[in-house]
C-alpha cells in the first residue's frame, strides 16, 4: 500500500489543475461536483491508507534515507 502514498499529494494537485484549466468552461455545479469528488476521493484514500498500515507509512522521496536512523526534526 505504500505505493499509493504519493497520491495523497498528487490527487488534490491534479484536481486543482483540472479546475483551473476547465473551471470557466463548465457550469458551476459541475465544477463544484468535480471538486467535491476529488476531495472525497482524497479522504477515502487517506482513510484506506491509515487503516491498512500497521506502522505509520513514510515515503523517502528520491531514495533518500535517514542517516543513522534519524530523520530531520
């Protein structure tokens, strides 16, 4: 399930880009429906990932790993 983790960031960004590109071309209820669908899809994905992960999921972008087991912070 860890391969779905970047979708939590990408899905809202893609939805926002879609609305920015097509928002004025479609009626307002369609644009609001699309925004609600993207928000609901993101929420469902977050709950799905949260319930199906026993240790907390982490994504080390670009193959970076923590040095000596310590991450930043």
